[in-house]
């Protein structure tokens, strides 16, 4: 399993790879439709399906990484209130990695990440990310 840093770096690399092509696509839309384009694409370039696919891929990888960090089993209830001294669990918020902190590692992606103003992920009936 990749580290959080490797996941973040892969996400940034994937976005940087498609950014020029999508910026050209966006500029063409603006040239053809003017400001009316914002009615169909209110999140701007961030709403493009390729951006959503890259976001989803890396979001799910972070969720899997978080799940792998969970302890093997729960401690018995009789130990409730007693420090176990067990290993601490790591947890990373996907939004921190994929939206908020990207501006520190790749400021040129800010026009894309600023458009990600909602988390385009679904939850099933068990509150699991799909």
C-alpha cells in the first residue's frame, strides 16, 4: 500500500498532467459561450469528469489507507477506561490531502482545487464511501 505522501504526489502528478488540456478546453468553452458557461459548469474546470475521476481514485485510496490503519480487534469492554498502551492509529482526512493542502505542494493547481467546493463521493446505507 502506498504512503499518504505517495498518494498525494500521484494525485498532484495526475492533475498536472491533464491541466493544460483542460485549461484549453475551458478557454474554448468561454470563447464560444461566454459567461453562460458558468450556468452549466458552476465549479469551473473542477467539474470536468476527468478531474472527478482523479479525485475519486485518490479519495478511495486514502479511505483504504485509513481502513488499513485500524487496530486488528477491539479490546474487551472490561478494559474500558484503562490506557492500553497499544499502537496509536493514524487517520488522514481525504479533503485535507486532496483539496486543502494541495495549494502548499502545487499552487498552480489552485484554480482546480478551489472549484472542488463539495466532496463528490457517495455513501452507502452503512455509511461507507462508494
